[in-house]
């Protein structure tokens, strides 16, 4: 049986990519398209917006207006919208996949709380390859950290607002934990001027590049004396994130209430 999917942020770049991924997947069905209340396309047939037959789905302003009792919500909207939808999804007993960027500690705590009522999955990056990169970063850091210097370099398009990216922050959190440190203790954001001390062997450099239409590049550099190891993931298209989100939605549809990650989906 196909998994019903409601997309929040349906008219954004990622929302449209997710819709196309849902429509291309025989095991998924588009059940709702949600946008903010003042959007000029509210009430319009979603098919006319994305140029693909969506089976009569109209753009609405709330997940409650979809009238679908059995569906998974995929939310790639704004931080404020995601906060509101966590409460609504919990009330409606709808599982939720969250890919919104810019979330802070309180947002993750809110998602974890909602997970006591419904299955909730939060990921800074839905790409299957990136989530493997998280695991590889942990593996290499545990074996080389302290002896090899760690630097994280991420690059995105010039329109991206948050910096560093949510994905880079997650990589930093994974590496810092493997070093026995917190993110704030380990991370040094960029560098300029003259260093007053030698590099702390347990610090992690973080560097953000913004330009053009770069979809997303993430590199974890482990630099030793006489050698270095690089782990790198390059996204060529937003479709990789969309397919990952749909894979997660199909996976979580049958799960019990809980707080999940893409690592759970991949069995890592």
C-alpha cells in the first residue's frame, strides 16, 4: 500500500523536488500540499504550479485542511512553521519528517517531545550519502583524532541564509563527540590574523563558502604530518535530498512514536 505524503513548504524549491519524487515513486502518494497562509497560490490546483498531474491536490495553508487521516508529513519550510507543525502533527497523530534548516536546541527538544506522541525524524540532510558521511566521520575521528587536525569545509549557493550549514554543524557535532568534546568546545569558525598559540590538536576548523548555484559540498579533512585523509560528499541536484526524504517517510510510516534520524533509516 502506498504511503500518503503531505508536503509542507510545497511551493519552495525543495518542496517541488519532493513532490516530483513522490509522484515518481509507486510506493508513495501525494496527499497534500501546504504553504503559508498569505501565499498567493493558496487554493490553486498544485498540478498547475509544478506542471505535473497531482490528482486534484490543492494548495492549502494547514496540514489540518488536507483531511487525510493516514499520512506522513514532510516539512521543509521555515523554523517558525516547523514549530507550529510539530504541534499540529502531534495533535493529528501524523508522523513527521523534518528537513528544515536553522533549527536551534529548543527546536530539537520540541521535536523530541513530539516524538513521545508520534514518530518524528529530524535530519539536517536527507541525502543517503551524507548520512553515510556522518558515520564515516565518526569512524575516522575515533581513530585519527588528536593526531590528525580536523577541518570542515562546506560550500553552498549564494542564496543560503544560514552559516555554517546544518549538515556541516552535524558533521562538527559528530566529530566533536568522537573527540570527547561538545560542538562549542571544539569548533573554531574560520581564521584570520596572527595566531597567538599553536593549533589545539582537539579543535575543529569550520569554514563556509557561499557562491553561485552550488547545491551542497561538504569536505572533512584529516591532516597529519606527511599525509592527509579527505571525506567528501558533493550533491549534484536537490533531487538527492528529495528522494532521501521520501525514503524516510515510507520507513517511518509504520514506526512507533519516537525520535528518529536518518541513521535509523539506514540501519547505521
